[in-house]
C-alpha cells in the first residue's frame, strides 16, 4: 500500500482544493510528464507518457464502480422484487466487502505479485463480475411467458450475487494499488510532478464517479427487451462493464512504459506479527515473578527492535481513536440505499427536467466541489482569525454532528412523505380490493369493517390473516405498443369492465389508451393524467358504447395519489451530510497521517478503510434487528446513535495527547552505543538510516501540512 499517498480519503469524499484543474491544465500536465516514466523507457516513449494510461484507467474504473452502484438498490427492489429492508441489507453487505478486500489486495501486491500484476489479475475478475451483473439483469433469459417478469428469479439472484462478489474482490483489491503504482513512476527528485499527478489522478476519480451517477440512472430509465419492454437494467450495468473492459485494455497497453517495482514485503503483515507476538509473549508471562512492563507492546522486545515497537505504539494510539468512526460511515453510505429509496416516493419533476431517484446521489459530489474551497478559503481562515482552537479532532466531532443532523432532516422529510401515502397492510394482514360495478350503493363488510361503497368506486381493506396475500378482483392486461403520446393499449374486445395497468410508464404526466371493438371503426380513445407514484383503476361502466363521448363512460378511480413532496426537499439533508463529510473525512486523514510514522501510513490507510466496512456492517445489523414500523423512526435511531458516539469521541479527543512521530523515531537513532543492548548494536546502522528518512519525511510532512491549501491535502477522492 503505497507510501506515495499523503492523504487517503474516505469512500465517497472528493475534493480538488482551491487549485482547480481545467482540461487545458490536463493537456499541459501530460506534456510535462512525458519523460516521467521508467528510466529504461524514456528514450523509447518520450511522446507517450505512461501516466496517461494510469489516469484513464482510474477514470474508467471509477465510472464502472459508481455507475453500477448508483442503480443497485433499485435493481434489488424493482427487478429482483426484494423489500426495502432486504435490499438495504444486501447493498451494505456489498459495500462492506468492497472495503474489506483492499487489505487483501495490498498484502498480495506487496508480498507476492507486485502492483502491476495485482491490478491486471484483479481487473480481470472485476470485469467478469460486471459482465455477469449485466447478464443477470436481462429478463428475457427466463421470461418464457413473455410477460416482462423473469420466471426463474433464482437464476437472476444467483448471477447477481456471483457478480457482486467478483466486483467486490476486484474493486477492493486494486484500490490500494493503482494510486501507489502511479507514484512509483516518479523518482525522488520529481516531487512536484508527483504532486501534480495525484491532483490529476483524483480529478479523474471525481469526473468518473460524477458522470456515472448522472448517466447510468438515465440508461436505467430507458426501456429495452426482446418480448416486452421493461426498464433497461442490462444497459445500466452493461455500460459500466464496457468501461471496465476499456480500463483494463488501456492499462495493459501502457505495460511496456511502466516502472514496475518488485514486491518488498507488506508492512501491515509485519505490524500484525509484532502485535501477535507481544500478545502471545504477554500471555506466557502472566505470573507475578515476571516484572511488569510499561506498555503491553513492550513484550515484543525479545524479537523486534525498539524502533518498530515504538512505531506500532504510535499507530495503535491513532487506531484507538478509530473505534467510534464506523458510526459516521453507517449514516454516510445510506445515501445510496435508504435515501435513494426515499427519493422513489418523491416528485422529481423540476419543470425544465425530470430527476430520477438514483440521480439525487449526484448532489453529494457537486456539493463537495463547492464546499471544499469554501471551507479552505473562508471558514477555516475565519475561525483562525477569531483565535478559536478548532483542532482536527474537534473538526471531526463537528462532522459527525452534522451527519446526525442530516438524518434528522431525512426523518422530517419522511414524516411528510408518510402523510401522503395510503395505509399498507402490515406483516399480519392481507389486502382485499372491492369494486362496485352496479349503479347503486353497496354495503361492504370486510372483517370488522362495515363500509358503504358508492357506485363505480373502489375500496381497499386490510384484513387480519396469518398469511399475507393480495386479492384483487380485476382483469389483467398488458401494453402492446406505444404511441407518441406515451402509452397505447389495445383491447381484443369491448367486454372489459376492470383494467389494471401493469408495468412502469416512461411518461409521468399522461397516458393515452385506445379500446377497440370487434366491429370496424369501433375504437375509443381515453387519456389519463398521472404523476410520480400514482395508481389508478379504470372502470368501464356497463352502459359503455363506442362514439364521440365514449370516454365519459370510463371512470378513473385513484388508488394512490401522486407524490406531492418534492425531491428538492432532500437537498438540505445532502448538504448537511456533505458538509459533515468534508469536515470529518479530510480532517480525519490529515490528523491520522500527522500522527503516524512515515513508514506506516499504509497501516492507517487499511484501518481507515476498515472503519468504512464496519460502518456498513452496522447498517445491515440495525436494518435487520430493528423492528421499527416507520422509516422516520429508523432515521432518528441512527441519528441518536451517532450523537452518542459523537459524545464518546469528544471525550476521547479531550484526553488525547498529540505526538511528533519524527522526533520519537529520531530518539532511537540518536542513542549512544553504550545505551544499546547487544542485539541492538547490529541494528545501529539501519537505525541511522531510519533517522535520516524520518527527519526528511517529517520536513516533507511539515511542508504538506501547513495548511489546507497544500496540493496533496486538498485532494480527496472517492476511492
């Protein structure tokens, strides 16, 4: 896991800092880096910089990942027909796997295969997973009765799970390798070029993720199919799969120009072995005859040198502060699950354009590009001028609190939505639907309910039942063709009195239907206005006759009113969450790296990604364990838990003492020979080299941490 990365961001955070990079600067950047590839290739490839292939590869890979992920939860709900809770559980299980596998990828790359081979091999796995996901979304594979619904859902679910597992292994495995591999292409004296590369690298990540989150929901909303046109999930997954193929090909094309460093062992493995030996050695010497040691890690002194033990102590001190952090990610990553599902019950008509529910996720990266420069150029300097001690740990606490406020805002929106929704049957109820087709009032007794039913009206009742079934006294029909108006349905005869419109309309405003009779010229046109989330029953009265006023004999009955709460009401919760992300994620990594030894930043990188994985595991545990009937109550539960964790973290931060890792490392290198133990004298030479590296890295970190205007600090990514 590369030592070139000065700041490794959170899973969704992305910022370019105050130095904005345009397309023109991209072009001049690549021209300036044309001689930056491996020594042996400079004379042969001066006109084709190898960095170009790495940046394009990252752009395509991020487009592939975030494009697939943007529509994933809706695919679970509408294609696989899972309920919201189960769709949320599987979604967060997948995200958790994506942030557990980076540790495996780093170990494989640094210990055995090297970064280049690891990227290539796992990209093949990644590509295969994306292709399998696209195939799993083709409903025609098992749609034997040609009704648009797969007949063998088990096959589609199995293909989906295999595809997601391969994607998690691929995207997580290459996550710690690509950026570090790009850093390997520069020499020690090319610090400026390396810094510029990381800016361009992270810009490509933001561009890929932002564009994919906009484009793939549009592709999903299209209709495709051989026998019956349905929402085009194969296209929404197929385009990211194609981009992943392009990413792999582009990366391999540049193979001859790369500087490929041999694997030199993984520091994470070494740290884990040192900790394991200390625990094992301590458990063997529990008796009182063995003197106590100042720190439990000192029990590794028999096998490992004191410098390594001191470095591990510093890392453990920072990792201890990581314990409360997963709760933040538990709320943050629900933007792609719960918040997207919430958007499906909102009105996305903005007048000049219609926003798909899964497109609302683009608000996050857009706000990041706006908020990061504001934070760096306005907010933080203003706080500094007021001489307020806004330390990194205090910033992180504020970020967690803002995320909690975001979920309170989401709960308020959900309460407004619930007020517009009909009463749905609970898990112990069944739903029956009654339609009065006679021209007189009927008295309906459904369970304990006595309800009068007016002529040509519809009644839905929830009945207590041990098994949940739906009894609808309706005749089904399906769309056969489309007109320019929006929808065109043809009847085989006029003897129809109950119509159920199945499928998803591509037009949300109105639909036009035609009823054709057996005789020539017998056709009746009827137009109905719809809205987001609306449901209607069309009743053809017994006195229906073809003619100019035939539509007067068709009575629409609204079963479910259109969504009246606008999707724009989600913007405040996205704003609060994004502000919390900028304050929490950027500051957290800046703090962590300033408190860690220079050769163990990859350990903290692994720990940071692990907090993301644990946060997603928390979501799936709560969503399965909590038996809350109302979604707004679940939002409040998550917000309350984060506030509690925020208080705990504030207490931990209050008692935390800041360290200077370079000073501590230098102390070990400056020890006199007589102060060394016999087994340490042989390490004196290596300690001197460590001192030199530590001091140089300390100076470099000082330069890079003087302010948020530094190039590498300002760069955040969605890795």
